[in-house]
């Protein structure tokens, strides 16, 4: 038997388990999928926006893998941390360990004022409305209540997600699994203007057309773009491609067409217009302003909190980048969310490349001192960096599993524990198995029923673990 631990139950981890189950080279495989959290699915549960029900339904296919009789879900088991199990000890329990721990840190802006109250990473904001138990109950309640204007720095799908949640009516979010505290704060939010800002042009934005169009479909929201900013982008004026250059990718052409329609059909409003009038009036409409060619240089302060962002106006440099023009613009904001990318975090006991934010590897084999380390592998973002979409993890996992299977003859000559869970318990850990997760699901369904809603997520560690221990319902 080949005994494998997969660390991480998000898409990369589950796709790794699936690839192990589907292969035929080693017919007898046992897979334990470990997670620090007592809940499975990783970013599908705690990173996908609550109103993206189609993407969240991916949990159903991940669930089918985790319910396979050859797979055991082992939640509430951290790896590499002070309260978890070290990679060295984990290697004593299994023939092979595949680390699929993602990229959990966010990139910083590295500008003055970034640490002011009211300035956060978009990652933290997403975790809040997704009920991640590490976040706590209400870190954004004060800001959502007090802020009139919010700035989201970044032009990828995460930036669009957080802007959409800020602009979406709380009544619509009641149909989702948003936790009670977050829903209450969003219901009482005074935010009426959301700026999504990128330092480069619209042709270099990273959002998908589907995400972009969703902004224009929000009830009670109006998207505003400035045609003069769009026109600064050479690709905007030549949607079929610049002379002598490759044609624009299809997604870029579609994005530019959407933005062109908004700039012509919606008109342009002055940056200082601030809505906020009687319910039912035109002034209650939330405005979403898409801004381009603005680079953040400082977060402005008033009364000890963030009050705005100072941007340097940029322009294309002719080589695919941008240059500063020497002009600046201040945008009022009482809430600033940075969405400029993720970064891998070093896992104590594993080698780490601090420049790339990944674990050094060769086709998924972990490298220690440049040499493959027997029985240690990586897949997902910690392997390749935070790139691609959810489906990209499937091919990434298959490559890693192919390397593992090529090593299988040597790996199975090593000693592995007959009962790794018993060993983990002896080490003082309290694993939550699949029955515990099903108990959490029942508790969340019951919580939702008591509130007149569908299932509502439990947002704290104590509540999750208490529900998990109540396996008999």
C-alpha cells in the first residue's frame, strides 16, 4: 500500500488526491487530506464571493473525492506551526507528503500610511465576509458603518469581488451564507462610492469579462468610467491590435468593449460628487468608479485614520509599462482595500524561496539544497506561485502526482504508520474527520433556519469545533 498525506483541502489538494485515485500504476493507495481548519474546500469555502453560487458549487465535485472510501479528511491538524506537526514528524507517518498550502499572505503596497486604521488587505476583507475563523467577529463593522467612500487598489477579480460586495444590497446577500455579523454591518453600511484603481491601463487589467459585467448588473449601482483615462491606453484605440503587434487576447478585447459601452452610455461624473440622500432617491445609488493610470504613493490621514489616497498619474511608457507624469490626484476614502496579489508563506520545516514565495521544486519534487527530497512534494500556488484559475490546479496536481508515482517503488520501501490518526492523537492533536465536518454542515443549516435564511456559516473556531464534536447531531 502507498500511504500519502496531502496537506491542504482546497482545490489543489483535492485534485492531488483525485489524481492519486485515478492512476493505475499503484492500485492500492490510501490518502489522508489534512487541513489546519476543521472545514474542507480551502478558498472555495473561504475565498469565493458568497454571491458566486456557481463557482461555490465546485464544492460538490471536491466533496465526491473526499467521500471516496480511499480518502480520509483530517481537519484541525496544522502542519509546520507551533501547535501542529512538523514536516519531519509527518514524514514518519506516510510514504509521501504533498504540500498544497496555497499562498495565504497578501502583497503590500509599501507606501506611507498603509498601516493606518481603515486600511486593510482585500484578503482580510474577503475572509471576514466569508466567515474565516482566523479573522474574528467584526473587524470591519466600524469601517463599513463610518465610511462614505472606499478605494480598492488593484484591477483583478479579487478587487472586483470586494467592490461588488460593498456595492451590493444587503437584501440580496441574505440569500447567501454570509455570517450574521458581516451581513448586519453591510446592511448598515454608509458606503456610497467605490473606486477600483489600477496603475496601468484597461488592457492590462486582470479581471475576467464575466466579473466585470457583473458590476454593471448590480441593482442600485452605477458604473462610471472616464473616457479620457481609457483613451490613454493605446490598445483601447486599436481593439484589433496595434500595427506590427500580436492581436489582443480575446478577454482583453471583450473587457475593452464593456468599458467602452459604459464610457459612452453612462457618461462621466465629477470625482467629487458624493451621493447620499433620502431612501428611494437617485442619490442612494452606489457609484462604482473604474480608474486607470493611477499609482498609489501615500495613504492620507485625518484624525488618526485613513482619509484618502494620493495617487501619481501614470502614462504608458511605450514598452508595456508605465511612467510617472509628475501629476498627482487625491481620492477621498475612509476605507482602503489593497488587492495587489497573494504571496506564499514559509512553512517551518520546508525550504522556501523568499523571492518567488514558493517552495523550490523540480516537477513537484521538493528540493533541499538543490536535490530532490525523498517523499516530499508540492502542488498548487505554493509550487508555482499565485497564478491561474481554479482549474489550473488540476494539471499542476497531475504533474506532481506523476513525479510521486515515478518514485513509488522506492517510497513504499520506507516505513509508514499503520494508523497515522492514532499517532496524531498521541501527539496531542484532535483531528476532525468527515463526520465532524458533516456535523458542522448540519449546525450551519440549523443556524440559517433559525434566521429565516439558507445555511449560514459559523465564523469562529469555538463554534466550529463545538459543532464538529457534536457528531450525532
